C-alpha cells in the first residue's frame, strides 16, 4: 500500500448554480484541488457551516481534526464589517456564513498550529481575523492603472523569509483581485510586494505553526510554473 497523503481541508465556496447540478452548489476550484494533489496532498472540500453568520470555534476545531493542513482559498469579497470598515459599493458575493466560517478556520489554525496556506481572499480573511483591515477597492484607492484583475506581474520577495525559501527572490504571478491588505493584523509581517507596492506575501513568525499567505493565485499556473507548484508543496510538506 502507498503512503497516506497528507489531508488538506479546503472550505467550499457557495454558488447559486453549477454545471450538471440542478440546485445551488458548494464548489471549489479544480485548479486548486489538482495543485494540492500534484503536490502530494489529499484535498478535502469542507462544508462551511456558520448559520446566521455565527461560527462555533470549538465545532470548527473538531471538524478540522480530520485535516493535516488547511488551504483558505480565494472567492467573493469579505464583508467589510468583519474588519470594522464601511462597505464599499464595489463589494460582490459577500456571504456572512462563508465569512464567519472562514474566519473561524483561520483562528483555529493559527491558535492550534495547523499548517495553513491562505490565497487571495484567504489572506484577507486571516488578516481580518488578526485585527487588520482591507483596501475595499483598489481602483478607487490607487487608480485603475494599478488594478490586479486578469494580470500577471512580478513580485519581489524579501530575503530570509519562508516565501523566499519556497519561490526564491522573485516570482511572476497571476492575480485576480480588487481588494488587498491595508493595515496588517497582529503578528503579521510583509514578505513580498508587487512593483506598485501592493502587499503580496505575508507570514507570521510568532505563530505556533506553519503559515504562508499570498495575494496572488498560484493555482492559475502551477502546471507550467515550478515556483507556483512549490507553494502547494510547501503546505503539503508542512502538513506531512
């Protein structure tokens, strides 16, 4: 028998519909699960349960006992109230149940040292869970020339960081987001920025376990870019 793959839990995303299904769906990115699989992990899609926008951290912790690591993926916008901010008109696909569950997952992983990789929205969730804030709309804050939708750009990585050990000092990254980190949450440290200075990588040196947050989408190009696959491999190795 082969060695058991480390189990990587990925919270599902709510969807009003999906091809071949007759009802509203819970989904995740095929690119994402295939990247985890290619990196040696066993992806497990987790049902987000937080009725009324309230999650029970103890219940979430019990559910995460099946997982060796967790991946908080991208998705719709995080509700502004979670970071104590006013909602911007550009917000889309906000779901309080999804938010509450993801925030609880972030808290549990960080408190208990469960290896955690946070991608795009996932990074913003972790930052909010630690008391940080979000740039609600980058077009408004920085101007449309600095938007990060459907864009591949260079990211500079700080030396001596976990991210540098994974991808090196520079990486070409695929991004799709109109929000990003504004103020950092407690214990979070910036490890990478885009050419315009947007925060693209975050770590938490004081956390009890392994944590890596990236603003870009490594799942977009993992099949052709070893640096992107290495991001997932680092999570799987930490989970192992």
